[in-house]
C-alpha cells in the first residue's frame, strides 16, 4: 500500500498529467482507507480550481484588488534598502 507521502506526490502529479492504471488504483485504495489524505486531495483540487479561476479573471473584484501606488512604492523602497543593507 502507498504511504501518505507517496499519495501526496501522486495527487499532485495527477492534477498535471495522467496517472498510470497502477498509480490510480494505488491512490484509490489509499484514499478509501485514509481520511486525512482524502481531505488533502479534496483541498488540493479546490485550490487548483480557485487559482485557475483567478488566473482567468474569474475572481470577484475584491479578490483581485491591488495595493495602492503609495504602498507599492513603500514596499519597493524597503526591499531595496534590505538588499543594500
């Protein structure tokens, strides 16, 4: 049986590419027995959907809010000073 660590790698891999039949079966078997990994895979899929929507401009305006120009400048200066110091 797969370990939880192996399942986390397979779940991530499965979002980006197709898993082999053996990998899918091993993942399925583990998820049937491990509640924490089921939750992890569910949350991973949720995050994928949210970030995909955000990248396509499908998020509400409040979620796409940007920093005011003054704040961006303050952060830029602080990072520049940190690099020099």
